[in-house]
C-alpha cells in the first residue's frame, strides 16, 4: 500500500495545481487502505430510461467514482472518457466494474445528459447523497474516484479519464504488474493563441465551429489526455497522438444550439502542463 500511496500522490501532483501545504498528500495518506462503504440500499440501473436493476459482478478490483450536484454535471461526468475506458477494458478482456454514484441536483438534466451521450452503462442515482455521507467524500475531483480491491479497500486514487498517468497506474495494478518502475510523463510548456472565441450572432439551427491552436513551446511532447466541455451541446475534436516540441495542436470545437439563447461554454483541456486543465471558452448568441 505504501507504493500505491507514493505513486498515486506523484500522479496527482502531475495535475499542475499549486499545493504548498501538501493538502493532496495528506488526503491520499488518509484514504489509501480505507474501506469504501457501498451502501446496500442503493441499486444500479442499466440505463436511466428503463430503470431495470442490475447486479454488479464479482471482480478482483472495482473503480468507484462519485459525482456531486455542484457545478456543471456533464463536465464532471465526462461520459465520453468513461465510454472510451470501458471500450479499452472490453478490448483487453478486463473485468473491472465501474461504479458510478451520481448525486444529481436535477434528475431531468442527468437524464438528458445520459440520453445525449447514449450512455447505457449501469449507474446509481443517489438522490439523498447516501454514498457521500457514508464515506465522507470531499469536494475535490482529484480524490473522488478510487480503485478498490475485493475487500473494498482503496488501493489507488484519481480519475483515469482525466490523467493518463492515473489510467496507467490503474491498468498496472489491475493486471498485476509492478508499479515501481513506471515512467512518469514530464510536463511541457505551451502557448495558447486564443483562449476565448466569439462565434457572433447566428441562427440556432446552424452549427458553429471554433478552432483553438495550442503550440508546444517546451522540450517534451505535449499529450492531451482528455477534453471536457461544459455542455452536451458542445463537442471537441482533438489529436490523440502526442504533439512534438515546436508543433501546434488544433482543437475543433463544435457548437450545436439546443434552443435560441446567448451562450458561454467552457472547455477544459487536461494535458501534461503545469497549468492543466487549460480553460478555453466560446461565446455568442444563437437566435
């Protein structure tokens, strides 16, 4: 457990957030080895549309993630990233259930998000926030996703869809590989040509596209781990391969209005830079 603690802390530190009081290290120390309580009165449904209850299969490991009702629900859910991870598990014949405990402020928003993303993986809709209360979950996205063993003890912490190092750590533990010789991805430096793009005034029936350019001005390759938008009406296309030093990554942001309205949408780009996640914005008025 000590090595999982050490590596987890190093991986969380790669997020680039300032932490002079070692708050994250203290959190990790307190959580590694702690038993997660999986409330028996909470059930998982196969999708939000049919409400059929499913049983979670037995496995050596489980990933447990909690999403609260504060802020942008679709951003915190990151369903596209989880769908990609589930596909990776299926392709590698990895049997690791992912337990989604979601405490929605508005059930209609959650339903719309699940339907829009075509997400049918089992979830737990925790209307009374039982899971968080039982486990004293903190309001910190870095420490509300866990890899747990058969005894429901935490062996690693972090969100594998927002940090490639966390994903690799989880994979190594799940596959029984050593984690002591893992190579960490070093940070690089970037230049963002434009952080805010105004799409102007246009018909809400039209699709609008914004192009963001991010130049790698550091000495290491730039890796884009994940890109999350603040609304399901906004999708992002970005390169999956590392960007060498001196070259530029192009992010194509596609906005499709759901109704006539002025809008401001945020895009969070998770990458190997000290300032990660990068915050980009599009705005305009769909009439």
